[in-house]
C-alpha cells in the first residue's frame, strides 16, 4: 500500500512549479509594461518641455524684431505679456471655467488651441485665467498688476451668432 499522496503533474512538472513560473512571467510582464509606459510618459514630458523652450525662444526673437522696428521709427516698445500661445499657457497662470448650471472642465487645449465647448441650456459660461491658483478666500489670491498694458489681443473662431464679452 502506498502512503504518499500523488501530486498532480502537467507535462511532467509539478503544479506548484508551474504556478510559480506563470506568476513570474506575469510579474515580469507587468513590470516591463510599467517601465515602457513610464518611459513613454517621460519622453512626452521631455518633448513638451523642449517645445516650450523653442516657443519661448521664438517669442523672444519676434519681440526683439518688433522692438527694433519700433525703435527705428522712434517709438517706445510696449510692455508685452504672453498669456496663451500655441497651446501653452503662461506657467504662472491657471485656467478655469464654469457655466450658469455649475458645469466645469469644459475648456480643453486641442491641437494647440483653446477649445471652449459649453453645453446647450446654459444661460452663460465663463473662462477665466488666474494668476496662480484660484481661491475663494480673498487673502489667499495672488495678483499681478497689469496697468502697464494697453491692449488685449484675442483671436476667436466660432459658430455664427455666438457672442462673448470680456470683463
């Protein structure tokens, strides 16, 4: 009579060893996927950083050309502050939106453009930029003095009959 119990074997390998092998393969696959995903995110972040550097250099170059043109005509250069250009918001500014019914996060950056898509049935909607994080507590709000600026330049596209106001 046999006193030892027989262990199940698949392809001549014990069930415990087979489970260990599959667990190790699963763990390695997970870690490899995590590493590849992290590398892709880091590359996108690095590419975005490089694009921002190039845009800032391009803006500075254009400003220098513009200012030299003004100087050649005896005009003083204006004070310039870029808020949003080519899909990038100034790093110290925050963006928010809201509708009359309290819906938020309806404004998105799509293909380097600011896309405001408010649902029907709202009596109004607002997009706002704040200097630093917005806060309901007045003493926590940051501010910036914009009195030196004469002009606000905005380019809008929309459906016929759409109206907007700036305040």
